[in-house]
C-alpha cells in the first residue's frame, strides 16, 4: 500500500484535547487554526499537561477565526464561551525561551484554573502557532510506529493522541519517517521538509481519555530507541517546516520528492 494520510488533528488551544478533521489548510505557519492560544501560569510560564494537569486535555476547544468566538467544552458538560479579544502584550517563558503573546481576557481562566489546580491564564501566540515556530509547523508520525511501540509495551494498541501529532501516515514501515529529515515530502496538496525528530516527555504516558498516566511510553522508547542518533532524545515522529502551502485531506498520498 502506498503511503497516505491516516488522520489529521489539531487543537486551537495548546494542551487541550485534540480535534480530528477530514481536511485542513496547511499554511507556512502551520495548520489553519492550530495552537493559536496557550496557557501560562502566574509567572507567565507555559502551562502543559505535566504535573497533575492531565485533566486539561479532556477539554475541547472551538475557535471561529472570523467572529473570534472561543468555546470550551468541559468534560462535565459545561460550556464556556466568549469573544477572544487580544489585550496587552506580554513576554512568556515558552520551553525556557522568551515568546511574545497577547493576554486574552474572558471567562475561560477560572474553569481552566480549576482543572489545572493552579491559576492559569489564556494568551494568544503573537506570531504563528504556539510551538516550535516555522521549523515545527506540522508534525508527522507513521501509524506503524505506534504498532511497533505497542509491541514493545506488550499492549494491543497505543492511542496516537498520546503523541499529539498533526498527521498520521499509513503505509510506511515503522519509524520510516525518521529518514525524512532534511528531505522534501509531498503531503496532499502541500510540501513539507522535516527538520528534526520529536523528543518525548511524560505527557505521552497519560491516557487521553482520562488524563491519568497509565502507560510507561518513555521507558519503552528508551529501551528500543534510546541509543539512536537523532535530533532529540526519545524520538517518536518528526516535526516539519512547510515549503509549499496546500490543502491536505485524509486519504491523500504522501511521498518523498
């Protein structure tokens, strides 16, 4: 079977639940609408799912870029909605690097703070998606890589949502995406150039349905991929820059150029 797009996922708010779609515009800055917002603590440091904040990934977010309406759907059925107006600029600490953002005032902070177990605030990324920048505008993972990890863990299936990748690719050998770094890859109507491997952290141990750590993915990755020469330790998938924007659909072909 030739390689094809198996799934497409993104989230309007970094750290919240992934949303799956059948098609999306892949722009130079990343997937349309992906990670426009992120969360910071009282010291303006990035808030992720580590340290008991797993319940954040049970919250679904919807954002309308035209009306600027942001809606959060909480696991208990509550809905929090409002217009995401950008306010004052602030400098955040994003993976220990300074990143400009805009405060987004609204009704979301209290609900998210309750789930996080600490005071958090919603902010909007000032330039592009809230992550690796243009070098990580999109992430790709072979579905066979998930199967290989499941075998290492001794389980039937590993839920791909643990790794929060934008594009799943079926029809590849396990970890074939590793060899794509530095090469041009046609992805539906777009072209991407993987820049490096995605190193993994404790968030991948959490069950995306519960937010509770229940699978030692890091130990498994260390056991069979810990000695590889890659751009980041415990690699699983790749992050890519977008060389040519375009529409990408589930089922689209994927091939090196």
